[in-house]
């Protein structure tokens, strides 16, 4: 039994690299087949782009106050008009993407980071572990989502971290439940029995065998969660509990503009539209993501 | 009733499925006939097209993605493919009936057995509730279930697999059809229960003088019930022979292979003669005879021109250039 | 010393759930495997045959410790493996491996064949990298697959090929005993023949001991040296294969073998001795013989007294009062 000579192993590595690239492009092709998912992806990419490159995309300073030019309609100088303090709406919209994504990423990561392992442990070990975790999840679920978020923000004070916690905690039970359900259905499947027969440790089976086969619902949930996080942040800001003024936040912009809606009806239009588009984008992408992770999509 | 003319005649039936990857031809130019009261078995493995053929007779192929791309299905001389959906509904369950492999999914879990059987009488014969219930009881006793009177009010989940299959047979026979199509009805059952069901089918077939098309992947099962057996491979009928001829003098190399592959205790000391390879990709089948890549007799001719099903001897048909020993 | 000796192996499942269930339905116990004993010689192919609910699959999972047993002992090369602490069970799996029924469900759809077959090599022989690929290649070759396919995923293979992959995985740890749970039941006849041939060849070449579970009598008669017939959690008959099929003693074996559809052209379904009634599930079974409700030769004694499995002919055991 000889080891493969080094030349061949070089080929093996390049094969692996090529394989990895091939899989990525194959994955992309699957999304590409679903046109709506592509639209969703496009919307999100635009949003992320704005968030990342905000300073290079804007025409004004988001904080620059110019009372003389307040509440103007869209014009050449101000592409989307100005708000009640004379700040350029377009600029604040772009920076709004930054705040929205900042919060969304943190909150979603927090929710998934806790929810997924809880679901795995609950589903895999069952019995009292399951009961204990699920009761905790139930207590979180007992609160109406927005109410819980409000209560948490109020008690933790303002700031980015409290927003993470407020929005993230809400989604922990969803991940836990989804993963737990998926684990329960996968646990009795023969490939798990086979893995136990090959002597795999429990943690290995949970994370490397079962979890990848649960990715589909997790990813869909992730997308929906992003959407939800953005919406919640906007709602909290709208209520004055999120980012404090003068932070450019879409929700805050809606709040600021509400007394003036009679004068400037479309001032609410743009932030509202962007929130809707972002949420739509994540929803569409969620559907597409599910297809990517279904190995049967790749059948010849 | 026409004598001389076959009861059911399938001519050049072709069924295709439109898939993302291309067009899959599940049934390719299949022709056979069924006389009044005759028992025909159709044997094939996965991908042979036997179930699709059966479903096509009753036009139960979901379309899209499937479609009947060609051929005729003559029942009593009239082409079923030309009939409207309404006309087909009158035929299904009353003139031509079908029983399926999984009785649990074929029975509606929300209705009692009695309700489901009575439905056949109410729809096809226009019977009243009372009359149809009586008839349901009668047909249940003819499929030899214990205590039909109590069973009639039970739900499918309360019954075992064998019992459910009997109920399905009862439903299929309710209106005394002239043709019964059985698609792998015993595959999901235990061996001893299977024997009971096969015995029942044989008895009922003889009693009601029904024509029977029995589809299975198991040659032994088909042998116990059918006088004539057709063998399908990758969408085509490769051989149709009488029971005796098929087992003693198989004509097509695939049939020979199937018979050789059945484990027999006499041959314990040597390996089973397995057919090499596996079934071709139906989306991109090989040229010529679809069996040629696995055939021990394959010659140049087999790779270019697909053979047609032709008379060989007596009643036996085969689609091969080099049939027999 | 026999390779595997099973003594009084028992597994009961408690079906009642919760207080309400208990009040409404009473205690319901599924005695899936009830006090069975048998032994397998080294290098033999032992067939375990029965219909659904007889306990044959549960037996397999009890022996491999995938499911905890309620009672009894299983001696593997003299050592009671049911008494082993959890840590040592892993070591045990080096010697006892399993091949599963469903070729579509027993392979992780997300893992490449290289990893599916290679993991046991890494875990038990510490083999990684190039050595691992080389050995996986050898194993694939041994089961009749192309080694260069190891980077593919299970869905790219046919049912028969996947089953071969499962066999390759089971062979990776170089086990002495392989338990095959209905390994060919999901396969077409022509593919089944290929896999059966493979099993026989491997058994010969590697001197494997096999516990072969099936409901298909043709397969068992062809493959096995010794056969045990199970019904409702109990072994009702056990003998050398040719003996059992020629001199079927137990009425259930008779009925089972008679029900087997054969391609004998003179067979007529009505002439077979068909068993009546349903296949029994051993839920709260009676204290008598479990086959009694269906038995054509039953007497009063059978209802009350369970017949022991004892020798009725040389090397031929049966559990029946009437033979």
C-alpha cells in the first residue's frame, strides 16, 4: 500500500480547489434559476453596498443642518429632498442602510449563536435537557415580540449592544425550535445510526452530520430574521427607543417626518420604501437559499 | 360484448415527462392487448415504465409534466385518449378499476371504509345511501374480511396493511369492472399476507371473469396469478410470452438475466449470474437497443437499430435480433 | 468458541405515554425481542428471517448497542458486550459493523464518499490525508467501485452502488462480524444479485462472519449456512439452512416458506398452505404461544403455555408443543 506520490497529491489539492470553486458556481447557478431569488439577492447587495460605501455615495453630510432648506421636495441639489432640519434625505437614507445592517447582523448572529446549539442539544439528547431548554424558550415566546424588545431596550439603556440583545433574544426560540425539529427528524435516520456505528463522538454527529442537513430551514430563518431585525430596529427607532437622534436611521427618519406629513407627504415614502424593499429582498433570498442547499438540485 | 376483438388494446403508447434536465421518455412505443377475462402480468425493474403504462391506461398521468406523446388505448374498440375527462371519470372505478401499492395513501384517512366503498355505488350506479351501504357490506364479505358489518364503520388507520388492501380491492370491484389493473398491490405487504391477497385476487378474478393486468417487479408473484407475462425494460416491452414459455424458454436476454438473478439454493456454491451494469439514463438512452450495453449477446446491429416487438413462436413476442438460446 | 453468542436477549418498549394514556389504555408493552438465544460460529453466514414486527431489526440494533437492551447477554468472542461501559463500546465497533437497509438514507447526503468511507479509517486507524485516500480507494475497489469516484456525493450513485459504499464503510475498520440488516431489500433483482455475490466473495476473502437479516426467503436460503426464523419477538425455529427448508418443523415456518412466491411453473396459488390471520405484533402478548391465533395445529395447551425452543432433531430447534 503506497502513499500517493507528491505529484499526484498536488493534483489532489488543485482538484479540491477546483472542486470548491465548482461548488460555489454550481450554487450560484441554482439561485440564478430562481429569478425572484436573484431579485432578492440584488436588493440586498444594493443595501450592503450602500452600507459599506456610504461615505463615497453621498452628496452631503448626514448631520449637516440647514434650516433654510428644510422640507424641500426632490431637486438637483437634494435628490430626495430634505427633512425638517434641512438635512439631505438621500444622504441620510444611505447612511440609514449602515445603521440598519449594523443592528441586523449583530442581532441575527446573537440569535443564531444561542438558538442553534440549544436546538441541537435539545433534539439530540432529549429528556430533561430538552425539557429544560424548551421551558426557557417558551418563556421567551410568551412575550409578544415587539413588547419584549421594548422592555429589554428600556431596561438595558440605549446603545448598539442593547439593541442586539433586544432584537436577538426574540429570535433565539425560533432557531432552537427549527433546529430541534430538524434534529428529531434526522436523529433516527440510518446515516446517523451508521455514524454511531463508525464510532463518531456525539458532538461530531451533531455538528458535522445532522446540522448540515438542517441548513435549509436555518438559512430561510436567517433571511427572515434579517428582515425582522431591520423592521424591529425601525419600529424601535420610530418609537424613540432605538437609535437616538440625530443618527440616520430609517425608523427615526419616519418618526421625525410624521408631524410634517401634511407638508411633505413623500418624505415618509422613501424611508418606508427602503424598509419594505430590504425586507422583500431578504424574503426572496430566503426561498432561493433553501434550494441551494438541497443536494438534489444538482442531479444530472 | 365483442368476441374476437380484444377488450383492451394498447397501440404504440409513448409517454414522456418534461423535466428541467430534458425530456424523459418513460414509455416508448408499447403495444399489447388484453382479452376478456385474461390475466396479463407486466414485470420490470425500476425505470422500466410499467407503472407509467398502467397509469396511462386510466389517464392518471399528471400533465404537466407528463404527457401522452403518441399511440392509442382502445377499450372495447374506442380510443380512451380521445375521451373527455368527464367520460374518463365514468370509466374509472366502474369499467376499469385500479388498485395501488400503498393502501394507506390510497384510502382517505378522514372517511370510514363504508363511506368510501359506498361512494363507488352512489357515483356510478346512482344508488341511495341505504342501498349503497348494503352493497358495500356485500362486497366487503366477498373480499373475506372478518365481520364486514363492524369493519364498514372503521377508519383506515384502524386496519392493518393486509386489511386495507382488501378494502381497496373491494372498492375496485364494487362496480364489477371488466378490467382490473393492479400496480404492485402486494409489494408493501408481508409474505404471508401477500399470499392471502394473491389467493383472493385469483379467486375474484375467476369469479367475476375480470381481465387483470398485474404489475410487479417480482416474477414469482406474477407467475402465481397470470397466464401471460410481459417484460419491460427502460420503457419498452422486450418480451411477451405465456407463463410456461417465459420460465422454461425465455427469449430476451434481459428476461434470461432476470431469471438467472433470482437466488436459488441449488446454486449455493457459485455466484449468481448477475446482469452487469445498471439501467441506462432515461434522459439520454443509448442508441439502438437500450439493453445492448448490458447484453451478453450484443452485436453491431444492436447498437444502431432498436428491435421491434415481433412474433417469435406461437403467441410469444420478443424485441430482439438474437432471441432464444 | 463461537464468534457471537446471544443469551436471553430481551427488549421491551413501553408504549404508554403519560398519565392519561395509562388511564385510558392501560400498560402497553411492546415485547419486541423476548428472551432469544442463538450463536454464530466464526466464518459462518447466519440468516435471521421473519416478517414485519418480528424483532429481527431490533435484534441487530441490540447487538450493536445502538439501542439499549432490557435484559440478557451478548457474548462477542467470549466477552459480554452488553455489560461494556459506554467508553468501550467505541472500541467494540471496530470489530462489529453494520450494513443498513436503505441505501438512500444510510449515507449522509452532504458528505463525499471519501469522507463517508474514510472517517472510520481516521477514527480507528488514525489514517489521514494521502494514506486515507489510498485506503479508501482500495476499499472502493474491493467492493467493485471505481476509486476515482471518491470525491462524489451519494446522490450521484445508483441504489446498488450506494449499498456497495455502505459495505465499503463497514469494512473500513476491518471488522470480524458484520450485521447486514435487509441489505438487498430495497434493490432491484438484477442489482440484488450483484450485491449478494459481493457479500459472498467478501466473506470468503476476508473470512468474515455475517449476520444476515432478511424477509426474503429466496435470499436467505441462498446465502445462509444457518437460519433462525423469528415471529413476534421470539425465535420459533433454527437449523442448518438445508435442514430447515427441507424439514420445516414449525407451522409458521411451513406457512412462511409455502407463501413464498416461486417461479415454479407448476405452482398454483390455491394449492399453497396459506396462513390465515394477521402478522402478530407482540404488544402485551399472552403467556402462551404467540403464533397460536394463526396456527393450524393448535391445541388448548398452546394458549396457556409458551413452548420452549428445544431440539427436535439433530441440530434443529423448534418452539412448538405439537411436534
